[in-house]
């Protein structure tokens, strides 16, 4: 058993997250010593006496009632819960007991997701088309769906359903509007933003101070602008930037950036194993993930067929089409309209 250091709840050895509070459990790489799950006096096997018991030909001696009550009963393993006794985690599919607050495999908050089952809503009024958001797991399988109840609807953590268990979603995260055969999405000034997955091998413009995401890396494009002279005409000192159009800054917090990488006019490739900028410790980044190129005074981002895709953050109301994939919080949502 693993005891949670946060809430002291006991968890099975194979669990990665605490069932009581959802905290990540400590992992001990050393093998655990074997502890026999039998009482000290042993368990009598069929047709054979237990260790220390009288020989078969001897008359068995019954202990007095008070002595028998002091003997610990044999330890029996609890029967595994039947599939109907629990529910699969909507994020990873792991079967959990019905009273689990959090998934023992991925830490997803189960009680909020199971608070109510969604009933498909009728088509939105006002002439708009029906819009359905389907949450996707890492392997591409579906983890649940939510039908927008009206032509204009705002979703977020307070919406419940497939959104409730994601603490990276703002209470009011994004608004969807279906009107005239078009579906628009608008970020409601959420903390972590709304990202749209880019189609592979098609260049998309990245404007100054735009943010995009590959794997777990959040990257901001910062253009290099020549600083004007001071009011008294004194030129500002600075390293020459000839041949460079900007830099890629890693976003490590709200309005906080870390390492930065220059972008030459010849372009730059990003990946985990190959390219000019490497993220060797991010397993969600493909070997060669994407390319940034400078063409006609614009910076273009092209996904090179990565496994997990490249995502561009939306800063204005944007049209989404049937089959588009959005990244909100830590979840992927496929749009059906």
C-alpha cells in the first residue's frame, strides 16, 4: 500500500494518484519486501494439517471458546469489483470503484464528471446548427460529448459535464455562436486560452506576440524591432540583429518567459530529436515537429505531420468547421456542426 503524504489515505501499490485527494503518489523504485497475507497460525490446506497442528491420526483438539475468539481470522482478499460496480475514467478509461473521488491511474476528478449524465439537447434555436463538443483522450478515443443547448453558449469549468474536472479551464472559458451555417468561437479572456489545431503541411501565419503550442511547450513569437534614438538623439546600444526577424520565447508563467531562441530569415525547425530548436525531454513533441519560415515579411508556422499536432492560440473570434480540434485547458475537443 502507498500512503498519501497529503491526506494519509492508503492506496494500492499500482495507483499513481491518491483516491482521496488526487495528489500524485510517491513512487519507490526499490522492490517491496514480500509480506505474507496469512495469519501467524497459518491456514489449513485441504487434506493437510497446518504447521504445528496435530498429526492426522491424532484427535483434533478444539480450543476453548475464549481462546478461539483471540485467534485472528484468515485474511481474505477483497473480491475485485464487477465492471458494473464502478465507472471508467472519462480521461484514461481506467476502471475505478464507485466511491473514488479521483482516478487512481491519471488523477482525473471523477465525482464532478459523474455529477450528472448529459442528455442530448435539441437543435439550438435561432436558425443556427447544432454544435457538439467531443472530448478526446490521448489515444484519440472519445471521452464524452456535450451538445450546446442554444445558438450562443459559453462553456467552462462551471458548465459541469466533460469540463468540470479540468482545473486549467476558467469558469467561463469560451463562447460558441452558431448562426447562418457558421460556427464561431471566442476566448472569454480565459487564463490559459483557446488553441486551434493546425492542419498538417499547411502554413499558418503567426503574428507578432502570437502564442503557439507543441507538446507541453508554450512558445511566443516576439519580433525584433529597432529601438529609436532617445529624445536627445543618442542612439541606443544593442547587439546587431542583422539576418534575424525575431525570437521564440518559452512561456513559463503568466506574462513570464524563460529561454529564448533567435529566428533567422532562413527559418527554423523545431522537434524532439531533429531541428534547430530541440525539446529532448518532452515526449509529446515529435522527432521533427514543425517549421517556422519567413516569407514576404510574415512568419509562417507549418506542422510537419507531428503525432500530437501544433496549436495556435486564438486572440479574436474565429470560425471553426466540422472536424476541427480545439485545445482548452488540458483537454482536446473535436467540433461537430
